[in-house]
C-alpha cells in the first residue's frame, strides 16, 4: 500500500516476508495489517503513536540492538548517535550506530529520525548529509510533526 504524506509517499507492506516501511513507491508482495496501516495514518495526522507492535527485523547483532534501542526513544524526543551507541551497548561505536540507522528498513516504525548529531541538528538521514536534500527535509518534517511545530 502507498500512504500519501506531507513529505511524499511511503510504501508499507511485506516484501519477501519482511515488513517494509520506507519513503517512495516500492512494490510489496502483500499488504500490511489494517492496524499497522491505521497507526501509520494516525501518526501522519499528528496523533502521538508511541509504539508500533511489529518485530524488529533480523540484522547483525549490533544493528539489531541499535534498532531496538531506537524504538525506545519517546515520541517528540531526540538523542545523539553517541547516545544510541551507548544504549546499544557499545559507546564507541558511533559510526556503526549511524550505519544501523542508515540501513533501517522500517522508517517511522523504528524512528531513526529521532537520532540526531551531537550538535543537536538533524544529520545523516538515510545516509544523506546534504542539508537541502530530500532526506534531511524528511527528517526535519518528522521531527517538526512530533514537536507540534507544524500541522499535519
């Protein structure tokens, strides 16, 4: 299914039996549950969604720990990549934590947009460092949505 949002379409569904939630129009093998689709629609309408009840995808151990830790960041709050690495059990693995966020296949569900640079600014969403690029604009959009800075 494609969910139209204020920052572009999001593909939601299963591909090769793995849940996909990502920006863009991507082909999926089957639709998501109605509950998950409704939660995502609620999120983009500005409702506070704290937890999506979906399993964390299989990944190398540290990556999976980063994704699990990221899901614990409260709605509307942010942490640094260093804080994420620490939460995942390896305080010095800041770059690896960044790579884990870059490779996140379940954007919004695993809210990697809540992880920002130590300067307090959005940085590196989906691997992009271009401050005017679409990826960082998406990250800022999601942060603003959660802060109530903008209306959905």
